């Protein structure tokens, strides 16, 4: 890997981190406190998990109704 490539890679990850922080700052007025990036990520992961569970439940209920279980 070239030096320039590594530097470019570092810069993009740094910018992404800043973007994540900016998003949390945008959310913070509603939450009444400044979120750390970790808390924000945990919330996001929990939301994704809920979404997956909801989709699975919908699929299961569809098949149950189809086969009358």
C-alpha cells in the first residue's frame, strides 16, 4: 500500500467519525444531553435489531396464517 493511499484512507475514516459526531449533536436537543459516539452507535444497533425482529415476526405470521398453525 502506498503512503498516499494510507493517508487518504485515514482521512476518510476521520471524516466519517466527525460526521457521526455531527449527527449525534443534531439529535442531542431532543435527548437533553450530549451523546457520546458509543451511545449513539448502541442506539442505532438496537434500532436495527428491532427492525430485523419486526421483519422476522411479519414473515413468521404470514407463513403461520398461510398454513393455519
